[in-house]
C-alpha cells in the first residue's frame, strides 16, 4: 500500500464521524426537546409526588432549553445556531443515559433506595461534554468554555430539582469528587488533543473547525489558508490531444494534478474549470495521480488555468491505428496509437479500484521507451468503485498494457475522422453528475465508428459501464470505454461514508445509457476528416504533497487514540460510581 493512499484512506475514514450529527438543525431542535422531556420525566418523578409539579416544570424546562440554546449560539464562534442545537442534543442524551443507568443499577444491585447522585452526576457529565465540544469543534477558548459549560445543564438541573435540595445534592462529597474528576478529564483531554498533531499541525482543533466551516458554511478560506501554508512548489505536466476539423475543435486533456481535496476546497472543481477554459469542448480525463497533487487553494487553480495559453505542439498528424483491447483477468487496457504517441485507457470495471498508482505508470512508460514510442498518455478510467489495486490485479494490468503496446506497433494506420458532442442543452440535472455533464467522442477509423464516453463525475457505480456498453451494442455501436473526470465537486452535502454520489447512484442506468446514446448520435452526425496535435505544457504550482497528508493523518489518529483512552477512563469512573 502506498503511503499517500494510506494517509488519505485514514483521513477519509474519519469523515464518517461527521455523519453522527443530525442532517438538519430542526431535527436536533425537536430531538433535544424530546430527550429533555424524557429525562425530566424520570427526574421529576423521583423528586416530586404530584402531577401538578411535573405539569408546570416540564414546560418551563423546555423554555429554558430553547433560551439556553440561543444563548449558546450567540457565544460560540461564527454564532451558528445549528451547532448549539447539535451540542444540546448530545449533551442531553448523555444526561438521560446516566439517569437511566442509575435506575438500572438500583434495580440490578438491589439498592434500598434510588440515589439522587445520578441526577447530579448526569448534569456534571453533560457539563464536561460541553467543555470538550466547545473547545474542539465550536472554536471557543478554554476560559470561555468554562464560563459557558454550566449554562444549560445547571438551568435544567435547577428546574428539575426542588430548591431545598440544591445545596445538599450538589455539595456532598461524592458529587464534588466526581465533578472534579470529569471536569478535569475533559479539560486535560481538550488540551492534549489540540496539541496531538505537533509539530506538523500546530492546532488539531483549528484544523477540525476549519473543515467544519468549509462543509457547513462553504467558508473555504480557513482550510485553504492552513493547506496553502504547508503546500510545496512543484512542476506539473498537462498533456492534450487536440482534434481539429472545419467546424470542430476538441481536446482530450490529461492533467497531472488531481481533483480535490474535497468540495469546495482547492481544485475540487478543477475538471469543470478546465472544461470551461477550453470552450466546453473537452474531456478532462483522470491521469495517473493522487491526492498529493491536489492544488491547495482556488488561487492556485487560477494560476494553473492561466498556463493553458502556453502549450507547445509536440507532434502533428492525421492518421492513427484502430483501437486495441487487451483483457487479462479483471484488468482491461484499450490503446490507440497516434503516429508514435500511444494513449492507453486502464480499467478494472466492473470490479473497480482506487486511483491507479504511480508505479504502474512508471513501468508502462519505461516499457514504451524501450519500444521506441515517443510518448505515453495514460488514462485512469476511474469507472468503478473499489479499494487500492492489489498485487495480482496490478500485475495483470501491466501485462495487459504491455501486450497492448506490442500489438499497436504491428497495426496499420488509417485516416481519421472525428465528431464530438456533449450534454449542453439537454437539461440533465442529477446530484451524481458535476457541472461538466456528459460528453461523447466519435472516432471513425478504417470505416468503423468507435465511441468514447465521458462524465464529469466522481467515479461510477459498479456495472454501469457494462450496462452502457451493452446498450450501445444492441444499437449496433462500438463503445470503447466510459471514463470519469473524478471531479470532487458536489452540488449538495452528501451524508454517506464516501462523501459523494458516484455516477449511477442517483440517475438510473437506463437513463444514463439513453443520454449517452442520444449524445453519441449527435457526435456521429458531426464526423469530419481531422488532424491531430499532441500538446504539452508545464506549470509551476503549489501542491499539497505527501508531508501534509501524513501530518494531517497523524494528528487525527493521535487525537482519536487520546479520545479512546480518556473515554475508557471516564467510563470506568462512571461504572464505579454506580456502586456508590
């Protein structure tokens, strides 16, 4: 496993933790009121004998809950009401859990009477929980967190518990000792987790807060500032095949940079930006690259796009070979030779894989150099979901690529015609497709039309490529491959483990096949004799690099390991308290 993939994989796994909060602030508002009512019912049932007490205290508690939620929202960073509601919900859940655990201990341990200790202990744990949330995700200082942490728990406690028992329930020795323990634990935990990423990451909390701001408020400046400060200068290559005819001008683009890291940060929408820069007549392919080649900011994206006017023409021609397809077990490679420049399309579909690793590209390029090819253009089709490619599949892919190159040099060359069309004007709108839409390139070689489909999407559902190929075959059309751009753009917040919708997750396979077929017919109608140019340019840009991903991954790992250790310690203290 490559180090960069391992770091990205670890970071991405932490994304699922953000799915713990409800999707809407209204859900948190409703559920927090329900949880508070349930906790209040159990507490009030113990302290008060009459229904009248419960009938007026519960509504007062709900009003106090709403008021303190609003006060919290005014005191936290960015004054986000939704986050104060999420904090309130989870805090009240912890209180309810402690009260119910105390009642369970009363029954299981056959205690003579139900202790009021658990009510006060639940309030203290609620308070301690707030210190942790306020300092880590909500951006308050430790001093302010201590000032705020008691507001909501204490307000509810004073409403639930009779006035004549306030002092006796809060000032007895077990409560004071437990309070000191839990408040001390949350304070020390917050201090250590913030420094867990040093020296690479000065403040883990600020990193988390910047990420949450970018996701919830589309405020990308904080994250980009952190990433940009750690990025490194690099020279990246962008290759193109340009087809020109009397009425069409189209480019297939292979940028070395990688889309990402995530929407709306950095080059997450770089594929569409390139597409628009080239007058919406392009397919921006996924080259063999990974997240170490992410552009760190939108300023860096602008700088990169400005280099497209500096292309050098390396080769011109008007003939090419017929496509060659080689399948070795799961691995499939399709190749076309333009003069002495070969383009290969690599895929494991329908089995899927993550990004093609760089060592496969290097070995293919070395093999091609030994066979006297001028240059290699290698496309990672990125058209099925999967894990990092395994050793067996990588060997098969290399065998298929080498066999493709060996076959291409034996093929005759032919005059070339091309036609291109895209989904502009079709009104296609679906959450699993980026703003670049769909495109189809038609290449007529030796009297046969070959189609190449493209989508501005982040990968594809497994089997979708095969469904489209079969649909074309039924209509007498030869579809070579379906490729995605691996855009990291998202038009909506996606609450699943991947953080995005692969193409085919929302739109149905039949819809997609029909869209591609309609576009392919338009591309076919535009066929004209063409010439081609091999273009290339280098750009000096700043990229994220390995060290940054490694430091971010290490900071999150250390913080989570500390959290697990402190959680186990806190749980042990709580279990011990059940026997008091």
